[in-house]
């Protein structure tokens, strides 16, 4: 395992990947499952998160039963088109084009295809990589860590010029968020599940792995976004998701 990795280029454009729709029983609320691609001017392709495991596109009901996910919510739509390969293809990319994979954290809706990029190193928080297995969901159905070159995040870090990785434990022990500076759009804050939706701030992040840490990092992320005039893309916002620009479109 390694602790450092650096991009050669600056972020050139960013795309949102559509990994499907899920209904959380609490609320209830319908949430989009998203990933991201950041392409640099050095032709590097950074993939952030990979959505649900492919078995959910084959038979969501059976997969939900196997993983005991029904107590939390239900899949509304996860199709073969919502898998990382087809989503990358919308951008003219293949899985083999990915030069770095990032796990924002290791819950089931973010980690499904973590093993699908054997040629690419994985950037992940040290706290989550230290776990015996990825968080996934239930104790019954668990994934193993892929045999990869892991680069570990132990604090906020610059992945490259205009690409900041922010360590924000709270939702999960090693939750990451990202600040990306694009040529035209400017700064974009990808909160991932450090702030899943704007209303979570008022709800004081109830139900997080650590509510107090989640509150602290949620506050600092929003302060940083305000200082930089950043576009904020939340992790699972019911309000933002329907109109959010997605692949094959780019933010540049």
C-alpha cells in the first residue's frame, strides 16, 4: 500500500454517472445513485465510485433479499445501462481507460464494481482500508478487498493542481469529499455522502456513523464551498438529481 499519488494534469472536465434510483424508506425519499468521472488535460481518467453490484441489474429483488437491504429501502431502477461500463461508454470511454479509481467510502451503492479495474490503483481512506472488509451493508453478505495497489488518504490532500481530496468522516469512518476546479465552471464540490442532501444539514446528520463528526465536516464543506463560490453536487439529493446534468454531458 502507498500513501501518495499525484495527477500529472489539471482537471479538464467532469461528468456525473447515473447508477440508478433507490427509494429510502425513511421519508420516504427517492435518491439517485451517482458516480463521477474527472478527465485531466494529461488524458488521465479518474473514476469516483461504481454504484451497486451488477447483481442488482440482473435481479434487484433477489439481490436485495441476499443482502438484507429491504429494511433500509428498495431499488427502483438499476439496469444494465446503469452499470459503470455503459455509463463510461456514454462519454466515449471504456473501463480500461480509467487510470485511477477513488472510493469515496465503501457502502453498497458506491462500491459495487470496485474490483472491475485491475489495471488502476485505488485511492481510499486509510480508515476504511484498515477494515477487514468493505462496509458494504449487512454482516451476512460481504465483499473482500480486491488485490490492488492502494493509495491511502489520512488527511486532506491535493491529488493534483485543482483536485483536492477532503477527509470527512461522519457518514462513514473514512468518508471522502472532493473539490475540483474546472476551466469554465470553476470550483465544484462533490460532497458524496458527507452531505447526501441539503436538508441533512438541518437534520443534523441524524443516523450517521458519527453524528458529531458528520456535523463538523458538513459545516466545513459548506463554508469552503461558500468561500470559493463552488457549485455543490450532493451525494443523494432528491431535489437536485432529476435536473442534474449527467453523462454524456460534461461540466467543463
